[in-house]
C-alpha cells in the first residue's frame, strides 16, 4: 500500500512543474489583461476629461470675451455726453450754485469709507468618493458611458 | 541493423552544417553585441546631437503657440472705465469640411455684408483654409458663433482690441495702443508710461498634440495690471467742453486747461486742444497732435511768473509786504528798457500793487534787488528748468537760462522776473502755484493713484518734493493774489468764494523776435483761498482777445462755477459755519 502511494506521488511529481508553469503563465496573462484594461480605462478617462476641460476652457474664454464686450458697451452707454443727453431728455438741468443748499448733520462724514456687508460663504459641493469595488465598477461604467456619449456627440 | 548503420553515418551536407554553424553563430553574436553596444552609446550622446533628437521628437508631439494675455484696464478715480479691451474677429473656413457651400455662402454673405459669389468661390477652393473677413465687429462675431453651432468648417479667431469708451475724453492723458495684436504697445500718456505694468505677459507655450494629454490653461498672473487714475471723468469732461467753447469764442489756435489738487498733487483733469480720438489714432495725419502740450510744449508764461518772483523775494527777506518803490514806468536792465504793459508810470507802489497792477517794472526791480544768484536759485526751487517727473510719457524740462549759460545776458534777469525769456510747461507752472496754495509745500504731480495686480493693490502715496516757501510767505502771497482778483479781475471772481489768481499775457517769441498782435493768454487761480482744494490753469494760444484778463479769466470762472458743485465745495461762509460746528468739508481722501 505504502509502495503504491510513493509510486503515485512520484508519477504526479513528474507532471507538477508543467502544471505550475501553465498556471503561472495563465495568471500572468490574466494580470496583464487586468492591467491593460485598467490602463486603457484610465487613458480613455483622461482623454475624455481632457476634452471636457478643453471645452470648458473654450467656453470660459468665450464668456470672458463676451463679458469684456459687455463691459465696453456699458462704459460707452455711461459716457458723459450720453448721460448728459439722456438727463436733458428727462427734463433735468445742471444745478446752479443758488439751487444748492448745504446742510450740517452732526456726526455725519460725507467722505467716510464705504462699508460692504461680507458675502456669506456657500457650502462647497464636494464630489462623493466611493472606495468600494462596486463604486469603482460604477465609476468605470460611468466613464465608459461618458466616452460613448462624447464620441456620439462629436459625430453629430 | 541496416537502419542503425545508416543513422551512425552523417551526410557531407550535415557535416558541413555542423562545421559552419558555430561560425554563423559567432558572427551573429558579434553583430548583436555591436548593435547592443551602439544602443548603449545613445544614452551618452553629445549635447548638440541629443538636442537635435529632442527637437525631432517634440516636433512630432507638440507645437509652439504664442499666447497673449489681457491688457490692464484704466479707470478714473471713481471707477469709471477709460480704457477697456474688446474683441474683433477674423472669420475663416476650411472648404473641405463644408458640405453645403452654397447655403453657407448665402448665410455668411448676409452676416458679413459681402458678395455671396466671392464667398462661394472661396468655400469651393482647393485650399485647406481660407480667410473670409478680417476684422469684423464683436456683434458679427457673435452671429458667426451662432452659425458655427449648425455649420461645420467655419473658424472664428478673436483679435484683441483696445477700446476707449469715452471717445476723445482725456486722450492726451491716456495715450493709445498700437501695433500687431500679438504685440500691442502703448504710446504716450499712461499707456506709454505704464506699458510694462499694463501689458499682459506674452509667452510661447508648447501645446501637446497628443489627445490624451490634458490641455494647459493660461495663468491668471499673466494678465496686465489695472490702473486707477487720479483723474475725475466729470471734471475732465467739464474742462474739455469749456476749452472747446473758449477756442470757438476766442479763435485761439490751441489751448490747455489743467485742474490739480494742491494738497496731494493729484491731477484731476488735463485737457489740450487740438486733440484726437485714441480709437482712431491711425486716421491722424499730423502726428504732433499725439504730444500732450500740457507737459511737452513750452511757452513763455508772462505775468503769472510775477507771483513766483514776489514769493521768492518775500521768502528770502529781500522785500516785505510793506516794501515800496517809485514806479516811473520803465527800468533799464542789461542794456534794454523794460516798461509796464500799459506804458505808464504808477508812482510809489507797494509789493501787492506789483501783482494787482501786474507791473513789469516792479517785478524787474524786485529781481534786481534779489540779485541773479538768489533769483535763479529760487526759480530752480520752484521746479523750473527741470521736469516735474509726472507719470506721463513725453515730459519736457522747459528752458531756464542762468548766468552759467553762454547765451544768458543781464537783461534776462529783468525779463525773466515777469515771465519773458523763460520757457515752462503748463504743468510746471501750475505745480509752482499749487505749492503756494499748499502752504509752500510742493507736491509731486501724479496721474496714477493705484496699480491693481490681481489681488495686490499698490497705492501711490502723495510725495512732497520740497518746501519752496514758508507757510507765512505762502499766506502773504495768497492774500496778494486774492486782492489781485478782487481789485482788478472781475472776470475771475466767483460769488461766495475767495479766489486767488493771476493772469499772464505773454508775447510769442519767434526766430525774428516777438510776434506782433499775438499772445499766449493765461490765468492760474485757486480756491477757496484760505484752504485751497483746487488749482486751475487756463492757457489759450493766440486768442483774438489778446489779454489773459479778457479771454482766460472768464474761462476760469465758468470752470470754477461748476467745480465747486462737482467737488462739493460750499461757499466760504457756509464752509466756515460747518467747520465751526465740527463738520468736515475739506478732508483729503488721497
């Protein structure tokens, strides 16, 4: 009995290194595949973010230039000749010295600094981070969906 | 047995292979070793070779673009924008991306007001990109942007442009911006003087062509600094309107008006005629119009200089307010005869009468008693013959001859005392008067109040240059100037306010001597005389009225009438009443 067991073990032992190598190779391929998928996912996520960022920068620049344009238009509309003409249209006339009355108000300083109430800080909306496997999977799916949406939008 | 024998014997080909194979292996090994060694040597390339390789690599992966940042905005002291940035646009198209050129040409022609056929020819050309219109206004650019949402292949390139929303207002102070949009540069005024601060940083930026790389943004710090001027837009508009009116009424060929706060040197307004529109500077044919006469054109000031002569002599103790002399209507100095403007003798007169009656003989007598050394020392102390160092581009120093100059003669001592034979800029003259108004303390004239660089705000502090005369002397001279206005210049009086001032009527020198029937008429005054808040200089070139008291003084009064309202300066009796009750009406904000 014991002799059979030894022979059986020796017979198995002859095949074991091959099995180990095959297992290692398979494992290597699987790991390489996972790394590859992760890498591709990250790169495509980066590319999508880059496109979104570029779009946002372009939009911001456009808004800034529109803002500058509006600022110029407002300044032009507020120029003295326009204001003067508009005031005259509304029936105003320049005040003469004899039409001005100076009043003394105790404790009032007309040259005081303007005080502005400080703005209340808004609660910043932080993105939700989920470190679970399910969260990671959902994030990847969202990224993938966003990429497809990006591609389909670009194609339109 | 036979098969075994056959296996033991080798064929000649096999034998040859057995012999040559090691040789082939060795040769291949040697070649591989050489290649590997060569590969290693690439890690230690000479710098110039390595740089060449890097350039070749970068050329494939990135391109360099020139990025410009926004130029700083210029505001007046109340935050009204005087110079802003706008955009025009260059419209182009990539013909191979346009699927329906006929429709696109129709739409673009309507927007750009161009021939539809021409645009159609451009859109069907073989070129990879064509320029269709450049520059077009911002409004048209926005319309094209809307068209871009439905039509592919149309490009829209923003072209930055400097815009002066107030038009010609304060053109000489602002200057203008010219040059290629990629390399704008300010000329004259604050645009020129503060070019370095206003200009946004221009940088060459490497942009990756790899789509996976994140785009780079322009740093906010590259934007130019904003400037807040001491200028008051409303006062500037007032003096420009009054200057234009005076030019029309008197037929003067040019003129300058400056309004200054004597307490801190703030230039509240500065206008000259002729002027220009900085938005259309390129349409100006005579480039001399770009120069600001207030700081870069010199003139002989005439009788306003008598105030400086009297103040200097009083300060040095050469004369007192009670000093008198016998005016015979003329005096001979250095071989020339100096006469009073009215060609008559005034008899025994005191110091104040020299200003009230504007006596050339009196001023020359005082200068003679001072002596040339003290006289020119005091003129230099008042800032003549040297620039005020105001923060504007193109300032001149004026011409002050002294006994150390070859072309000076003794007669200059006499003529300089009443403002002939000496050349000054209007800014020098008003700065000297502002010193008297400010109790004898001369302040550095300034145009820029703040430089705003992002969140950093740099505020310029008022700078005292020197004490030209004592407070006592300044008070005495101010009192004499008030008498001058009250007794001989009805045109300059302002009801309810004590005004100190002096007229000047200077002959115009030419290479052939002084011109006949042509003058530079001026008036410099300040108010309220006991606590001056504003100094005004009015100067008109070649007016038909000739005399400063006739043409310049009324302009001063019209300006002063509006200034007291704009600057909220109550009449003297009201102001004194307010002060007696503890009120504040003359606080210097800056």
